[in-house]
C-alpha cells in the first residue's frame, strides 16, 4: 500500500491478556517509530527502529512492552499482561533513511483494556 | 534531556487572519530537527513543516512557515490566512539521537 498500515484498528481486551499490534511501514522506509497517545494528550515516544535494530529501548514504559521488526519491514509491538493504563491509541510511523525526512503515520490502533 | 514545550493549550483565530503557535525546545545535541504536525479530529497525523538545526533560512510550506530562533530555542509555527479547515490539534516535535519528542499540543479554533 501507499501509506503506513496498522492492524488491528481497534482492539478490546480484558486486563491481564497479551496483545500484539502490527505496523507495516511504507516500502523503502528504513526508520520505524512507535508512539502511544492517551486520550487528549500528546504523543509519547516508545521506540525507534533503524532497519531491524532498536538502538534505544528506554522509551518503553515497562518490561511488559516489547517490540521487534523483521528486516526493514513489518514491526510488532507486544504488550503482556495488559493493564487499564495501557488503554490508548498506539501510533506507528515510518520515514526514509535520510536526516530530516518527515515521519508518515498510520491511523493507529485504539486499544481498550476492560 | 530533550524537552518540547507548547504553552498554549488552546488558541482562537479569525478566519483569514494569521496565527502563531509557540514551541520552545531544549536539547544538548548540536544536530536536531524540528517538525510540526496537524491532528484533526479524525485522528490522523499530518506532516506540515520541517526545520533542521543547521538550516540558515526559516522553512516555509505554502501557508505554513516556521519562525526558527536557534539562540532562543524556539520554533514557532505561523499559519497565514487561516481557514476553517485549519481547526485541529497542532504538535511540535523534535528529533535528535534515537528519539522523537512531541509537545503536548495546541488546539486551534478558527472562527468564521
């Protein structure tokens, strides 16, 4: 596709369950970013991939959060043992591998923890 | 540590007038980039404009311009000739090192 694709668009799950969110970046975009946006708030940076390498994982909120990326393609963000405070929209973005290139965002996954 | 501050939670502007949205930042990296994004009520993030820390001239993109004052660490967005469709949240962001930091946003209301 032409843009960043995220799935599912909506996810409702019970507290304590694991969830996996998927991001398919724009073809050729080596940089990939995950963000969390709580209702009415700004974007919280989670993690950045250059290729399949994540040089800095300090933005992940807790050890329940993990992310991986296959080559320069799909990335998954996994949240284990979900908590109600994990409810948010999770946004993925990708950009071309040159400094100053804008990040192109997907439509996000709206995660609701019951 | 990197930090982005947007001090205006909400702004009103009359249609066809210009408006300035404030953004200040803090970083110890000599090389960084500043972005502005628009987020309408539909939730999508729309890239507006980019300024690199070494760029000598202020960036412009159509009705959007970035007033970059490096010594003051500010990167204000100027929207000229506001339109009703400009009503949205606007986020300032800074990329440096391996992180991108977003401000809390400013909600702009354009009045007819």
